[in-house]
C-alpha cells in the first residue's frame, strides 16, 4: 500500500497540451519521469493498493471483464470519497502510471495520429463529469462500482452484473443525475434489472427500458422519489412495470 498521488495542476496542463508530442510514449513507452519526479505530483493521506491495480484483466475473446475490474479498482481505492474521485489530477496520474498498460489493452490507441490524440484525451484524462463517469480508464470503473455499492439490497457483484449488462441501459441511468443520485430509486431499478437478467431479460430491450424511464420521470414530476422509502419506490416500479409496461415476466 502507498499514499495516492495527485498530479500537480501544472503537470496536468503540460500532459494534456503535449499529447501529440507524447504519442510514442502512449503507444509503447512510459511516463517514468512522472512517477520519479515529485515536481509532477503530491501525496494524499488516502492509501492506494497499486499492486492490486496490476491485476486488472485485459480484454480476451470479446470479453471486457468489467465486473471484475470494477471490483479491483474499487478495492484498491476503497477509502476514496466521491469528492476525491471526481478529481482529474488523481485519475490522470494513474492512467499515466499504474494503469498505463491496462489503458492500452482496454482502449487500443488508433494508428492515425489525429484520431490517437483525441482518443488519448478521452480515456487518459477526465476533464468533466462525463469523462470521469464514462471514459477515463480508471475512474469509470471506480464510479460504476461505487454506484452499485450503494445498492444495499443486493451484493455489489450482482448489482454490477445487472448494471453493466447493456451499455445503453447503463448510459441511460448514469446520464440521468436525478436517477443515479437517488439511492433508493437507483437501487430499485438495479434490483429489477437483476431480476430481469436472471429471467426473460425483457427490461433490457431498448424500447422497454426507455418507456420505463419515461414513466419514472412522469412520476418524479409530482412525487419526490428521493424522499420516499425503499418499499414505496419499489411499489411504484411494480405498478409501472405491471400496469404501464404490461410485463408479467421481467
């Protein structure tokens, strides 16, 4: 275990501004100078298990092992708070050091230099909320695990399996702050998705899930769903699924 490191702001600006000049390092080299020189970073009291990060699974046979990798990153940074987990300086440091090899495997860098520069800016940095939650090689894994760890009605791995089963379903949930930030509502939806994953998978059909979210939004327009207890939120979902979507089997 070691203290986590955050890039200094000037180092972050320098790395982002020199992506085209550093393409060779991104493709096959390293950023050993970033690790070695404290002028690039400062330490935080929180600990990071960098050895655990080395165990991240590379894609194989069309599988991305997202559930397993979410657990690895979340466990390696188990004391990280959501506030700290939104700091680009942390994730950019890790993507250029401990996560560099995994980043290359998970997000292969294009051969075209212009496309490569855009690709690197998207997956090696974390400028905004979208990049933090969806694009950065490390932060996206931490945030997906964090969201599912808040679902107290089921084990995190089962929640992750349901949450990650369809990319468009995941994006629909993450991109709706009122849904992802409401623990009871998010948990109830993931619970239904888990049941659907183990059943007929009907909730994962694009049109069905979109209708579900539309109906939830219409309810949320006159009821403060984030103020309701879990059993009332679940009852609302049951009503929508049974009476609006007409699904007897999930």
